[in-house]
């Protein structure tokens, strides 16, 4: 079998890895044991590169990552959920999404984003800028100002609101913790590992990339250490090592 090509976004970090959506696909490929290679595409080069390989735009007609190309079938697939579905259909061993659960898993991801990420997204994006390579900073700022309908970067996550947004992130995780408690098992679907757990841990891995050591440990220790365990458990299931990064000295608290 020829390796599947995964397009991902690099950063200043030693591992280069940070982006949560490509991480979802990394976990999926690892879980299924599919050989793959990474092609790094700077944030500022995504649209041109994806047009060049014939990838489709995703939500809002924007070109985003992850995208995979599969030389075994000729397929070019955009969007992490669509990629998971493609991998299940093409390589059905060890399914990522249980039969008939595509809508449920997609709805779960939407709910997770609105519960955990939206209240703290400005703060997280401000921190993400810090690890962008220099050539991508300008476009990253421009795209996020448009996303938040701001004209100045200083207004995206002003210092006086950081504590509030940090608290909102932890509050949202408390809600998700309750979902896990009610699942009756190790995973969000009880005893069935699925793409839903990959979704959760991919965001945790992102935070590991952009937070400093103290902040990361605070997140990992929440709710009896659930998030550190979940990260370790999913890495074990998928034979991956995502979410483990060098120590950072930055702090917004």
C-alpha cells in the first residue's frame, strides 16, 4: 500500500505540530494503522496549494486543512469528518464512526465547539498567533480579525478579559466531563472508541501546543485528571504521540 498524504500546517514548535483539525486525521490514520506521510503547508499557502491539487473548499468556501490525497484510489478529500468517513468506507477495518452514527458524531462535534471553544476562542487564537511562522502571521491576523469582526489585534483578546475567557474554557470542559460521566464507560459512547473521542483530544493537543507548562498542567489536572488520561488513552489507541510538547514560558494569566 502506498502512503496516504496528509497536508498539515507547521509552526515554530520543535515538532511543528499544533493544528487541531489535522490532528484528528493523524489520530484516524494511526488508529487504522494506515501508512502516511506529512506535507507541511504554511498557513499563507493553503488556498493556492489546495487549489493546485484539486481539493474542494470546506465551510464558507474556504480552503482549509486537513486534506488527504490517497494514491491508492486517486481520492482527494477535504475536512476531518469527511476524511474519517472516507477512511471508514475505503479501509473498513477498525471503524472510526459506528454504523449509523455519522449525524450523531457530527452533532457532538458542533456541540463541543459551542460549549468549550466559542467562549474562549479569542484567547486561544491570540495564543496561537505566538507559534505561527513569521511568513504566515500577517494572513493569520487578517483572517482572525475578519472572523471576530475586529479591526485591531489588541481588541481580539484584551488583557482585562483573559481571566474571564480562561474561566469559560474550564467551565465548558466541566460540561463535557459530565457527558463522559453519563456515558457509562471509558469513551463518550460508553465502551466504544470513536471519532468523537478523537475530536475531544485533538483540541486538548492544540491547547498543549499553545499553553505554557503551568497552564497545560492546570487543564490536564481538571476533573480528576480526565483530560491528561484521555489524551494518553487516545494516543495509546491510535499508536500516536500527539499533544506532548516542549515547555513554554508564555503565560496569559
